[in-house]
C-alpha cells in the first residue's frame, strides 16, 4: 500500500521557515540561512542584506564562530502571530525572539544576550513559501560581545542604539 504524499498547510510551511532559520543559524550554517532568502532580505541593526549571496557574506562578516563551527547560541522564537492573505500568496508574521549564548572557554556563562522581535513577510512562489523580508527589532541588549564580530558594522551599530 502506497502512502499518499503529505500536503503541508501554508501556516505550517511558514512556521517551518521560521524554525529553519534558527536551526541553520545556531548550527553555523550561514549558507543554509542564506538559502532561505533566495527572494528576500534581512534587515538588522540598520544594515540591509539582500539575496542569498549577500546574506551569507553579511553573516560571515558580522558573527563569530567557535571551534565547533557554531556561534554557541540558541535562538528561541515564540509567540508568533501569523497572517496569511486571502489569496494565499503572501503572509506576515511577528515573533518574539531570544538569543542565548555560552562561551565557557572565555568565562562567559549561559545567558540571554539579545531579546527582540522578528517582523517577517513571506511570498509564495511556484507553490512554495519563501522569506521576503526579516526585520530584527532589538528591545533588550545584554553582552553580545561573544556573538557579534567586534570589528564589524553590526557591532558598531549596536553600540550606538
């Protein structure tokens, strides 16, 4: 008996995109993150990175990776409010986000480093959902110095906020 192909709902497909972003980022897979933005852009700390190639470059320049190939972070996304257009071709979401980090090699215990919100928009292209825009809005900022590259523009922008 053959199993029928499972069709995922628009809501679930968008929730999966939101989760895939954090999974890729916490694994240090910047190419994976960038692949989610083939048709989109990220806006963070006043910097706009548009398209996969620019997003991967932006992440490599602005975030620190450790010996294990990861940023030693856990991005937690919660309280997502999702709105899908009547024609099922565009959507928006707003989610709370918290970033936790630990760097025991440099005496940095597990702690929240950034709390904020993701304001996302999505587009449906060729039957699949894609990020159109992810805007990171920071509301609380802890010690991010083990996460952001201190020489990068994003770090300089955080200091001025």
